[in-house]
C-alpha cells in the first residue's frame, strides 16, 4: 500500500514536472510575448521574465523590440536629369506593437525590406544627381515618410533612413572631375586677380608717397639690396632705374634735321615791288594813254612836244615791270612787310 502511494506520488511529481517544463517560458528584456490560444490572440502581451502557458493549447511567439538595422540592396535607376546611378541605403526600424507585427503582416522584416527597395527606386526617379550627392538630408526624410506610412499598420516604426552610397558611371566621374577642376581654377584666378588689384592700389599709394620724397625710393632700393645680401648669395642683382634707361635712350637718339627755311628775296627787290605797287592807278592809266598816243595828232605837233620836253621820260607799261620783278622773286608763302619785319596775311 505504501509502495503504491509512493509510486503514485512519484508519478504525479513527474507529470507535474513535465507540465511545468512544457508550460514555462522565459521572455527576455528586449522581447515581448504574444500568446495565441487555440489560434486566437490573447489580449495580454507577456512582458519580460518568467511566464506560464497552457501546454498544447497556447502558442507563445516572441517579438524582438530592439532597433533593427537593415541594409537595403543597391538599386539602379535613372534620375530626373537622365543619369544612371546605383544607390544603397540603410533602414533603422523597431516594433512598437508586438501584436500587430504578428497578426497584421506575415513577416514584418521582409515587408519593410521590400518597401524600402521600392521607395528607394521612386526617390531616385524623382531626384536629380546633384540632390543625391549633396542634398541627402531632404531625400532621407522623404524616403523615411514613404516607408513609414504603410509600416505604421504593421506595428513597425521607422526610426531613420540613410542613403549609404551612390555609384556613378566612369564617364560621369570624369566629367565631374573636370567640372570640379575648372571651378577650382576659376576661383584661383579670381583670387589672384583680386590680389593683383589690391596690390596695384597699394603700389599706387606707395608711388605717390615716394614721388613726394625722392630719397624714399633710394632707401627702398637699399633695403632690397640688404634683404638679398642677407641670404649669402654669390651673385647680387641690383635693379636699374627705368627712368635712367629712358634718359640714356633719348640721349642716344640723333637730333632731327633742321627744317629748311625758304630763302627770302633781297630787300632791294622788295623796295622796288613796294614802290611799284604804291603808284596810284590814275598815273598808270595816264602812262598807258601817253604810250599809245592819239591818232588825230599831226607829226608836227608830236615833234614840237618832243622838242619842248626833251628830258621827260616816257613811263613803260607797269605790267611788264611787275611781271619781270615777280619772275625774279622766289615763291613766298606770305607777303613780307618791310616796316614790321614780318608777314601780313591777306595783303597784295
């Protein structure tokens, strides 16, 4: 009898131990337990620690509540400015509702991965190459919103999305390298030109100061010589003033030949010409009449007049004398005035 009781007690103890072992579950701190009893969801979500379920009736499914880092495979696409790129991304998400993550979606990890890939392709098609390279913050925010909208119903919260890498074709890399080089060269030239402008202004101010004090230029020359000699060079180059070179160049140039002045006629010719031109016009006309003579006069009257005035000379035609004098004179630019010793424009 006692043996039977002992055997029954051992049997019950064994069964109880097996039951406890089958019903006992341990939920870790970063996990939550979702219990399905005969396929029906229990409203109570088991927290971390030791918990019991009904063996062969309840089914406990553990859900990880940690932030999951999921790499998104590289997706090839064509940007809005027709450039083929390959973009990789990383998605950080976590489960906020364990029951929805188990009930509403078959595999929330796979669902999030597929949603991330399709959203990444859509972002590539809507963006330009410059945005993918430099304006990633805005693209990350847009990608996060596109993934988070359907993931909310799955009990999943998208923490952040980061574009990890953008792969470009080799031709595009070379073009971008040339563009960057040209931009750097342009900036260097602008900076150099700005420096030259500032230096020219300072040199102009220094030249103005040195022009007031010529000794300052000589002192500056001596300072330059001292600075060069301090380097212990075997050859010392002295700057030669440019003004002195210009002075020597002007001194070596031959003097221009004197311009030949036209020879002036003698004063006697000018006196005769002025005396001729000063005679009144009436006297000249009378001389012409006497030289011609009237046809009605007899030879006796002409002989008497010639006998009565033997000493009176007969004036010659002034045109002949004037013409002879003008032929003797050389060409003169302007008429010469004997009284003033100069020329008078406009006189005959």
